[in-house]
């Protein structure tokens, strides 16, 4: 049994992608909408990759009180997933448990491998929307020979972490997470393999990489992360002379043909 875990935080203003409000043209509310778009695209990729999909969401006890709302996180995440997935009933939804991101990911991975006897667990972070099914499939192949497989993301983070045997997760996501996770895996005598790096939209640096790539894919009429591409176009995001700027909006949603390719 292979389990694909998508980490999910309710897309609330100020809670997700907080750096973007001060480092990009986006407001806190728009940054939350971008996160929701990237999460939706990540869910689609996870569903296409096969395996058992587990949406591992942050419950109220893991969210600072300042970001509590009347809507339960489970309902908020499930509503988003219901729109993104072709069959939401095939996905499991479970709350994260733990006092820190490292503890929460560690608890999930360890439980699935040791208690549910999963053959492998693949964890996807929802901020790298350019990830495709082929990337996750490649990771599954690498996990046949390496106990830990990591996908580096912007700024030393990770967009993917796969395991067939859990290492020690104590502060394992401490920055730079890709290096710390490698250290934990090697301490456990795991072979470690890597996937290609992917930009993440939770920082201005990552968003500066994602925006021109998405626009290029649309222009070339190639497959794109639909919700993220639509957000980029509707908000007029572009990169000019290395700076993320906002032009006049491009109007309608990105159109997708029957083959999953984008058109303007």
C-alpha cells in the first residue's frame, strides 16, 4: 500500500503564505487565495498519481487563536477538496497531530508506516503547484531503492518527502529542511535520493519563478496547474526586470482543452 499525503492548512488570510503580504504585490487575503489555488492543484496531482490519498489538515488546536473562525478547518479543507478532486469520497481526511510542523509530519508518516503497515508514504507540500504526476511517480520508483526521497523547494525547503522507514523527526523540518531531513535520514542509515527542485509560491523568490513558468506554459498551450495559472492571470502577475509586479488583469480563467493543455 502506497499513501500519498497532502498537507493542508485552511486558506485563511495571514495564516498561510504570510511573507507575500510584505514581499509581493499581493495582500494577505490574496496570498490566502493563491495558497488555496496551489493546494487545489496539488490535490489534483496527488489524485492522478494513484495510491491512497490522505488529506492531512491542521485542526483548531494547531492553529493560533488569532486565526480561528466559525468554520471548522475540516469543513473548510473538505470543501476545497470537493471542488478540486474528481472523487472526494475516495480521499481520507485526518487532522494533523503534534506541537510543531516536524512533529505533525513525523506522527503522520510514522503512524502510516508502522501502525497501518504502508509500504511507502509520500508527503506533498501544497505550495509547489508546478509538480506533475510524473514527478510523484518518479519518487515512487526511487523509493524502491532508497528509504528516503526528497524534493527540494525554494530556499532550502521541500516540496516532497517520501519514506519507506521513518527516521527521527525531531525538528526534522528545521530550515533548511532539505538538509535537516537528509541528516535525520543518514543518521538512521537510510539511503537518500532526490527529485528535481521545484519553486514554491509561499515566498516572493519562489513566486518570481512560478509566474513566468506558468505564463510560458499557457502561451505554449501546454498543461498547467489550472487554479494557479488562473490566479496569476486574473491578478495580472508578471516578473519585470527581476521584480514581481502587477499589470492589468488578463480577464477570464485559463481555458483547458480535453488533453489538459492551456490556451489563452
